[in-house]
């Protein structure tokens, strides 16, 4: 693929689909009709948008939606920490305030109150998490404040956002610098 097909496609991308596949236009259209968009006529040019990954245990994921983004971050964390024991561990600069078995990473200067649980979550630098918070499968960007008793599930909280006490967010994206009032319960929305 890398040494033959991809090189061939790149060489012929400015000459058009007919040149690349060496078929008469009528035969090309009938052969590839299902995979072509209406605008892709046999004489049209195309762009090769591909890269080849080496065969190794490296992780490669394609992200095209927020659920995919959450899944990709969780998988990346899983591959990054791969714990050997259930004991708290230091991974690079990330202190073991969250156990590796909880599959979470904390950035620099993260403070966390007592109680609560954090699982499958990536947390940026300078985040302040209150007491008795439950955070599962989330991405928390830098400098976020999460009040006491908040519950976050499958959500993304962008830089500088503030979640006041007892917020319950499920499948939510909180945009940059937004303050979410205490006691807010939201599912499947974007908070701006």
C-alpha cells in the first residue's frame, strides 16, 4: 500500500480519476458509481489525504465526533499508563492522586477535595475539584473549577469554566469561560 498504491495515487491526483485507474470514463462511472459523490466525475482531480502508520503497538484513532473524542482520550490514557499494580503510581509528572486502576490522568497543580471518584478522565493543569465529586469518562481542560458534589458523565469542560456546587452534567459540552449555576441538571446539550 505505502510503496505502490499510495505513491501511484499521489502521482496521478492532478491528472484525474480516469488517469489514475486507467478505465474509460463510461466504465469508470459504472464501476465506481456507488463510491463517488455526484460531483466526482471521471475527469475530476482529487486529493490524497492519507498517512501510513508503522506496524507497532502504537495507537491510532480517527475522531469525528465528541463521543469519539471522549473514547479516543480514554483509549490513549489506557495505553499510556498500563498499570502493573493497583497501587498509586507516578506517571511522568502526573502524581498518583488518582489510582492508575481508575484509568485517569491529572495535569500539574490539580487539587481535589475529599471523597468522590474520578474514572476514565483526563484533567488538565490548574483544575480545582471540590469534595464528593463523581467524574466519569470526561475531559476537563485547564483552569477549571468544579464545585462540591458535582456529577459529570461523558462530558467535556473547556478552559476556565466554573461549575458551581451540585451540578449534574451528562453528555454535555461546557464552552470556554462559562459559569454553570449551582444545582444545574443538564443532559445532551452545549452550555455557552
